[in-house]
């Protein structure tokens, strides 16, 4: 992902024990995966395996990998292209617990937040969690810019074209708005 302003992941908050607060109900969450450092295709594939190993989560579907140019300022455009994907998870974790698990995976993959829009070994963003709407300093659901980014919408459409984006309609309705952004689906 090339989008690093207020997102659904925030590094300042410590992890919480997952098993103590997990719900008994299964929820559907969508997570965006992205990288542009250290063999990004391998990073995104390995991150998908790491997501599949998160306690209280089951990886339901993973999109193909997509190559996209960084989005943002001139500094960002000089970075390497990103490799992106979207994963659908069934989870019993609360949104905060899932966010903590995503941040922990990023740390394992060497994610550093040196400056705004820095290149990254891995970026995991919680896009959707059921039809929940949250707007706090720590977590924003749905992800506030997901509907404006082809690198999110294209892989999401592949695995869940009718996924509802609360307050915005279904994911497929947003393709025309982002269709001019260059996104290349990679061969499996």
C-alpha cells in the first residue's frame, strides 16, 4: 500500500491478549496487504500465510497479487512499485484484537515507520469488519480511503465484488471512480 496517513493501523498501542477478549461470534473482516521492499511479492505471500496462522482467525480467500505505483507526493512516486492483495478472514477477534495481530505481523516482517509514506516491507490495513463503523484515533472502519484506491478496490472486487462498504455502497460501485488508476494483476 502506498497510503500512510491516518489508516486503520496505529503503532503506538500495545498488544492485548487475544484469547481473553475474543468473541464467540464469527465476523467477516477484509485486510489489505502491501509491500514495496525486500521482494514484495514474497513478503505479501508470506504475510498471507501469517494471517492464516493468527489465532481465532481463518483465511477465507486471498486475491491475486496486483502491482501498483505508489500513490501520493513526488517523493513517494520515486519509490518502487507496490505489490498488493486483499484477504477475507473469518475471525472471532474483536476489531482492536485483529488490529493488534496485524501490527504484530508487520513488526515480524520488519515494518518501520520512519516517516510519512516511507517505503515498507509490509503494510496491513484492516479495511472492513462486518458492517461496523468506527472512527477513533486508533481505528477507522471502514478504512477511510479504501474506496478511492484501485490497489484496494481491484483485489477486493476479485474476491468479494458485492462487499458492502458502510456509508459508501458496495465495492463494485467504486470501480468507475478508480478505474483510471494503473493496477496490474499478476499471474498466479
